[in-house]
């Protein structure tokens, strides 16, 4: 449901529809004498939509990040020289990730120095 909603809300038609709603609301201002209720309608509507969109954006980003992670994992597995321990890096605590980062940098520096000598 989140994917379909994200596709719909990201479509140019939806932007046009939203623009139409705001234009209609603005045009009705003089009719309602720009009352507090008139302002409350748009404020409430936009607050609710914004609140829901935050969760929709997060769900979409989580899905995208997972897909990228799977693709990277596949590339690591396909490379015989790759350190397969990095495949589970996203599941490690911050300290373990920092340690792994240090080990990888040290190994890279060692290879660079060996190539120079």
C-alpha cells in the first residue's frame, strides 16, 4: 500500500490536484471573509497530510535502502577477493562498525604501501 501511495503522491497529477485544492481554497477566501475557520481548514488539512507523508517517505526510504543493501551484498559475494564479513555490517553495533572500518582502512593502507615499495 505504501509503494502505491508513494507512486500516486509523487505523480505530477497529484501535484496539480494539490495546487488546485490550494487555489480553490484561496479563491474562496473572500467568500468566507478570510475567517478563522477558513484558515483552520487548510491548516488542519496540510498538517494531517504532512504527518502521514513523513511515514510514507520513511517507508519508501527504508525500502530503497534495503534494495540497495541487497544489491551491494550480491556484489560483495560475487567478488572472490571481497571481505564477506562486511555483508552483515548494517546489523552490527556502532562500535563493531567502527572497528570494521578501521580494519578495512588499515588493510587498504597496507596494500597501498606494498604497491609503492
